[in-house]
C-alpha cells in the first residue's frame, strides 16, 4: 500500500488511543503505522485488525517516518520534535511545549490552515479548552472583530490524564454517599493526589498552577493561544477554568464583546454555516453527555448579552477529539491534500 509512513508517540495514552482509532475511522491512507509508548507502559493498540505493540520511542525508527504524531508530554516533545523536524519529518505535537513559539505554527484547520508551510515541519496543536471557543467564535470574529471575551470553562477529568481519571473513578466508588450537608469525607485510601482537590461530587476553580497574579496555567493558555490562533494580539480575555466531575467533554460559557452591534439572529446564521460547528436550535443546548465521542464543536443558547455589542454562547466539545486527536488528524489530512507528505 502506498502512502505516508506514520508513527504515534504516546499511542497507549488517552489521546494516543483516540488518535490511532481516528486514523482508521477516517481511512487515512497510511502505508504503515508504528506506535510507541513515551512512558513505562508497553501495551499495544489495535489498527486495521492488527494489534501493534508499543515500543519505547526510538529516534532512528521515528526518523524513517514521513509524519510523527506526538501525543505525550512537553519533555518528550522537546526531546523529539525539533530533532525530527530538522531531519525532514513532519511532526504534529499535541503538548503545550511549542504552542507559543513564534517559529512554530499553532494550527486549527478550520481557522488558520494557511499557517502551514513546507518550511516549518514542526506543528503545534492547540489547548483542548481553547479549541472549542476558537472554532465557535471564529466565524463571528471574522464578521465583526471581537474585542473582549469572558469565559468560564467546565472541564472534564480526562483533560488531566489517565491518573486523574483513575482518581475520579476510585473516589466515585466510595460507599455511603454524601451526608445531608454534602461534606461526607473521602476514604483515606482515595485522597486527591493528581488533582488539587477531590473531584467526585465536587468542582473547583483550578486547572494548573497559579501565577503571581492568581491566574492558573490553563487560564493563561486560553488567552495566549487564542490571540495567536486568531492573529489578534490585542484581544482582551478573562477566563476562569473549573474542573468538574465529568469523564469527557469540556463546556464553556462565553461572553463575546464586539466592535459594534451584533444581533443574535445574525450570529446563528453564521454559526449554522460554519465548518466544524453544529448549532443547536433555539431552546436546545449541548451537554457533555450527548457530545462525547462526536467530532463537531457544539453551540447553543446564542443570545444577547448586556447590550447590543455583546453575545452569550454555550459551547461543548469533546476534549479528546476536536480538542486533541481529531485536530491533529485534520492537520495531517491537510498536509496530505497539499501534496506535502512523502516529499523529502
């Protein structure tokens, strides 16, 4: 079979498994797929009816590929990404390591596929929370520039990785339920280790560490990456990132303030025609339970804000798909359509 030779580093992780599955579902024309584990896990994944064993990441084998997906940590990305790109390998990195590097394109295909270039073989994928906001608000921003955005995110536990999910499941299995005041203590054998607070039956406004100004890492990423993706360095962004007891699917309440009046009816028309967006009818709205496992960014409750220049939106997307694995595969599909893969 002809086609590009692919590899996935971190193939046994949450995002890596989704990525491998998407390559098969979307019938990406790969001539071969090599899978690697970036950690201690040495299990395998299934692809086209075969079980592929995930070996340790090996630079020599990776350099023989046409395209490498990095679905791993910033440390792994830093070690492998630039070195592979210098050897002519296309690299799509899902970590945060290179997102704000001015020499590395940060790409969401529905928005800025034009940032791709055959001279820049290392490509960064976006933050999973920011992606839903960026895709949903982009068609509105193109029509009338957004000046300010205020958002509250409600982020699934899977966004923090496999160990956080295990912690959530363990905490959720405790017996006895909650006391009348909702403060039943967690058993000592299931304390919060990966996450800053217990997440079962709880929410907390912390995703990442705090900086000197009191912003969390996630809140800073949302603001900085959105400005880069949109090419809007003066965009004002205020975000509060909240972790909620949901397995997968990030939700956002967003308030957009425009340069001039922007009727909700006009916004709905634009959203209905926007690529990658599924607009819910008036009176309906998306939720993580009905959006998990789906590809679009779902938008509902489009309505006026405090005045004619503000719109309020409710946005839900699968953080493991469009927020990570799907976006990476879409970038690869764009490279393929441009005829840039298999060219050395």
